[in-house]
C-alpha cells in the first residue's frame, strides 16, 4: 500500500502511522463524512497460506470484539471490510484517529508524575472493566497499546489478540506465545488466562510508570522464569514518594496466583480513584530540574568516575516563615526581604564512561526536592574536560 490508495472506493490513505500487532496502520480520509480516521490493514490471500489466513481471522475478530465496545477510554471502531489491491486481498479496520502519543513514548524519559500514573492506570482499569463485562480479555496491555491524548486521557488500542468467552472467537494456536512477555501474567505462559491476567499486565504498566523501569527485564524465556518465580523490587525503592496504599496495590496486582489479585478491574479502578482523591488539594509536586557544571580529567571522562559536586539552591527563609503576615519578609536580614535564602549542598554523582567535553548528562532525582511528598527533580550536569 502507498499514500493515495483508495480502499473500497471510500477511504483514501494519506500516510503511514505505524504498525499494530497484526498489520500496518495508516491515516486516511473518509469523504463520506469528511473526517480523518485510522485504518489498520492486514494482507490476506497470496501472502502466506494458512498463516496468512489465521492472521486475517484474528483481524476479523478484532473488528467483531472491539466494534462491540463503547467506552471513552477504548478506541472506537467505525467500519470493517476487505478489498483487492494489485491482486492481493486486504482486510481493513477503520477506527477513530486518536491524537496523542503512546505511553511508551513518555516512559522513555523515565517515571511519570505520581498523580498522572494513578489517573492513567485508573482510566485503563475502567476500560478493562468494560471489556471484561463484555466477556473479553485484552491479553496485551502494555504502554505501546495505551495512547495518551492531548487532554491527558488514555485510550486502550489493539484488541487483535483479544480472548472472548465466545468460542467462535477463540482461534489461539496451540504452542504459540501470544502477548508481550515483559507484561504477561505467569499463567499466560501455560496457556491459561482470564480477566485477572489483564490486571497483572496493568500492574506491570503501573510499576513502570512509577519507577521508570519494567518489573523484569531480559530475554523472552528469561522473563518467563522471572514472572513465574521472582518478586520485583518494591516500587518504594526507586520511587520513595509512592503512597503506601498505591505500593500495596502494585504488589497485589503482581501476585503470582491470580486468586491473590483484585477480584476485577472495577475494584482496581475504585482503589485508584480513592488513592487519587487522597491527594486532596495539595497533590505531590515534582521538584524542579536544576543545571550545574562538572569538571573531569581526561581519564575520568574516558573511564567514568564518582565525583563530588556542589549544588546551589534556595529555600523558604525560616526567619520569615516564623512570622505571620504577607509582609513577613520586609526588613528580614537573612533573606534581605526576598523571602528565600540560598543553601549549598555537596552530592556525589556517578559520571558514565565515554563522556565528551560539553556533553550534558542527566542524573535523576538530584534536582530540587519535591513538594507534598513529590519526587525530586533531575540534575543536568554539563561536562568540562580538563587537559
């Protein structure tokens, strides 16, 4: 396919968006109602016999199951059909064109703000609740299947491997691993799963939003053993500002035994809503990022080093804070009437090997402290190599 192709005399492809679980995704224009849509395509006959037919069958099922769902946090399906193009059969699925970026793009910069993580997970839980009540298990909840719209709301996409309680839709091939191992529940590797498997995957996504890292890493089969037998480090290690109730929820979602997880997605959504409400009018705020310079020798730059770094910051003047009134800082000697006083702290930072003169190195959580329990900001250190 290429830009300008018209499907079934209606949908004109304008440009590729990316690749979904089982096909290409294009932006297209629907002249019938003059709107832009997303079109997912998968090639059928002429591309691979039985395997191709199986993919088209899965694709048709995606249209059947996703088209029956109506929820603000689930992508809307408009149409489904098939068409011949240069002698090859293509099946296509027409969906709403969702503006925004996948959650995976945001996670490339590390953890997301605490309240954003709670909000996103809560809306995804509500979407899963709607799917589960319809008898559907998504089976591939992961950051790349969660689109964050410009208003901050998430949309769950890609129901291409959805499991339905309707056996007419059950075409899982024996011996084929379906899903993304980094986010799969232990029971999925044995071919047994239900709605609580989606809750485990949501726990993996929430863990990554809070810490900036997945619960487990490694090759696919290494991940199988980790999900089945190992316990990930608590989220409070890399994210000490995590409320205890939220840390407990993550631990429960990642329980090895499905019976030890929450009963359903609606219960998870309720818990996350209560946690969000608990922030009240003073939610945790991440501290500001700060910048500094670090001096290195040529050897330290080449081989890496742990070096002391003096950081200058400011804080509320304690003398002013002890006096009530809007004009408490007037005439204050320590802060000279500004309301803030400077302070210097020395930290030890690890600079990686191979840095270059003028390079800017990001060191997480060494910036200004957060407020109301929020995480610290980051330190951006500009490297200066001596000699």
